[in-house]
C-alpha cells in the first residue's frame, strides 16, 4: 500500500548549500525533515538547531532512520556516489546535489544499483523546474520561436574563491566551471533540444594557485587541478547545435546567458542557475526584445526534492531523474575528453525530455494528506 502524508527526508551534508535546502524543505507541507547528518556531528547539530530539526547525528543515523524515505545528499562531489550508493543499499530513495558522479563507471553503477533495489534517484539542478525556465520552455513548445535551431550559452566570472569560505573543492576534480556550473546550462539545453550526441571543446587554466578571499581561512592558497575556462560545442539528437563558455577566468561577470534561436525568433532564458527571472524574445526582423513575465513557482533549491516526493506518493515518474543527471554527466565527461584529446567525442547515453510543470504547481500547498 502506498504511504500517505508528508514524505520523510534526511539531510546528509551540513555545508553551505544545506542552508538553502533546509530553508525550503522545512517550509513545504509535503516534506518532513527528520534528521541532519554530517561527518562532523557538531556541524549537523548546529544546522539542525538552526532549523528546528529534532535529530542530528552521523551518516549512518540518517541512513538507518525509520522515518526517512528520501536521503538528500549534499556532500562534496567526490562523495556523491559513495553516499548515494549507501543510501540505496539502505533502501532509501536519493536526491543528490550535482554532479551526479565524477565518472561514467560509478554513475552507471549507481543507476543499476538503484534499479535493482527498486528505489528512485533524483539529482540537481532543479532550476529547470523554476518559473523562468518553465516559462521559456512552454513558449518554445507553443511555437513562439518557430523550430528551435541553435543555442548560445555564456557563464563568465572571476571564480567563487572570493566569497566561498572553503572553495578548494570547486577547483578540483568534479568541479571547475564545467562540472560546477555546466549542469545548469546543459540541463536547460537537453530539456530544449533533447539528448546530446557529440561534443568538441578546448580548455585552459589561468593560474596554478588561487587565494581564499573570505572566512576564517582568508589569505590561504590552494592548488587548481582542473580547467578554469572551457569552450564547448554540442550537437543534439535532432541536429540542433549549441556553443558554450564556462569560465572562472573572467574579471567581467556575465552570468546566466542562454539564447535559443529558432526559425522565427530568438528567446533569452533567465539565468539557469536561478528559479525565476523574466523571459525575453526578439522576433525575426525586430530590433528590440520583448519581456515576457515568468509564470510558476519560484521556490529555490529543494523544489526538485518536493516534486520527487509528490511523484513518489502519486506513483508517477519524477522530473529531475537520475538518468537525466547521468546524461549531463556523460556530456561533461565527453567535453573533458575532448579538451584532453583535441577530438570530437560522441555521447552515448540519452535522457528523455520530461513534461513541463503545470503553471499552477504550488510547493506551498499540502497535497499529500
């Protein structure tokens, strides 16, 4: 018999991003957060107190908690698969922060383990469920730009070390601008054009060391081990193509540019790293952009957990699926191979485009009584 009532959640990872997740998850009537866990119990306890969560403790305490149905995996990228695999073995559904994994082998292993255990995998980014990107998607599906043909995406910044108190992992394997920021852009493109079939890319690293700019460790340096600028092109299953820049090497900040050109118009998405923002459209032959207000939910990180929880109760597929996250990982791994070899690389996996959310989808409503 299908359970009723709010879906029980356990958080593993009490770092910076857990604050935003908990702000939202503790406000959703269809979610009940039972425990916050971390490798450092004192960090878990502090975060649990901050949000009024009754329990905190070790990773095992969350995995074995009888009321937890979904583990929300907010660990560092290098631990994502290890923690998710342990959760699957414990019979829990799993929502992970991006990236899904650091390599294809471990990602495929996780997909197979979850399938064998009969549990679900979900993964960030869930920004594509926000009002901004959902509105842009509906406009494209309504034919507002004609037939989609090409896309341009740009993300340029100096890098996160100026504001993040512990940024070293963002410049190591599993991060850098491609793995840290790329999932937002690539997920939006996959939801627009379908699966990526082939990529080509160049990459570079401007500095071997970077300096922490805030927090108790300000002034410390750390090594950079991945490209901090990646230029990539992609071809999609229908023949459409995109050009993308992902950079932590630019003094000029240019976040969030995604433009999709069709036969009749060009549409500009809001920043795919956000859940809101208006859409812009410029018709063929026009010189000016028209602003289209976004329609839909603007709650932030954790929205995908909620959508997954409701899908679990309703016994339907959820939208931010593990297969989608794995396909984006596969594409990023292929981009990395192209940077290293100088060759075009085929992307073997596929991911289905999921249905758009209803315009009246409301995270604040209690729907699981």
